[in-house]
C-alpha cells in the first residue's frame, strides 16, 4: 500500500434526504482501522471549502435540492482535481444522478450533472423496495442486499459499466435489471442501507483504490450473516406478492 492515512469526506449532507447513507462513512473508517490505516472522517456542509480528499461520499438528495447539489459539485475545483487524480467517489441515490452527464426533474426540465459518469437519468414512478444483487466476479463482489427509494432511471453510455446485476429490484430501470455505474474509481448506485455495511467487500474495494493497493481480506462474519438474512427476507417479500419491481 502507498498510503497509511486517509481523509474521507462526506459532502453536503444538508442537501441530502436521510436514508442511512451517512453510515457509509462510519463503515469506511471502521474497515480502514481493521487494517491499521488511520482514517480521518470529515463532513463538509454547503458553503464550506471542499478539501482534496482520498475518498468522497455523496448521499441521496431531496428532489428540489438535486440541481443545487450538482451545481455545487461542478463549482468545486479541488473536488474535480482530486477525482481526476484518482480519488474514489461513492455516490448514492440522487448523488448518483448528480454525478452523471444529465438528469431530469419531475417538472420535465433537465439539468447538467457533474460529468463524472457517462450516465443520463430520467424521471419515472417511485421505485421503493428491497434489492438483491447478483455476484459481480469482475469486481470480486458477492451478492448483497440493500433498499431502493428513487424516481431516477439511469442509462449508461459506453464509457461506464454497471455496479451489479439485480435479482430483485428496479435499479437503473433497464432489462435485465442492473444497478449503478462505474468508471475508473467513480461509483454511482441507487442502493441505500447503508449499503457499505451490508457489503464490506464493496467498502474494501473503495479503500483499496484509495490506498493504492488490494486490501487483504478481514473478518466480516456478522455483516455476511446479516446480509444473508436480508437477502432471504427480500426473497420472501417478493414471494408473498409484495412489489419487488415497479
């Protein structure tokens, strides 16, 4: 590893709609500590300067705040430079929509995104329910569980790939269903949870990018047990005729 100390920054939580995404920061700090990596967690609110960080986290935003979130991100030169230099970004929900090329709003208008992902998002009926992914061998990620609650439907362009195919859920709204997008070290997803608590392997992937190496596996027995339980609950939810797709 080339880094033993990390700065992890949660951006603009005041523009976020609370869906547990703040827990992703705590998971990264904990997973770093298990490897002896010192991780400073910093929350940056709207109007405060954005530092050059090793990892940036974005949560979902309230509908009316999505254009403002994208505008602020576009205006932050230090953020854009750090991402261009390889700092990972993990953006959830509306944060995912904001870092794409363009996104639509419920009034039919469209807005420019940050342009970190080759993704264009439209507006549709609410997708709200459990999600179960399929294993992603390309990223060495197992199947994991999450929850989605979003209006976005996101079409990926040729320079981005999906985070995960879905067994249960709407995700990007494509067929067969998939969720999110990845390009370089930038990851967007519709999955809440906080999702990194349910998929410590995904948290370790982000940390590995940040430190410049692959992290050795470490114990995640309780997390895997909880994740397997949530997957079983989601399957039972769908089997009982509750909506798993919208």
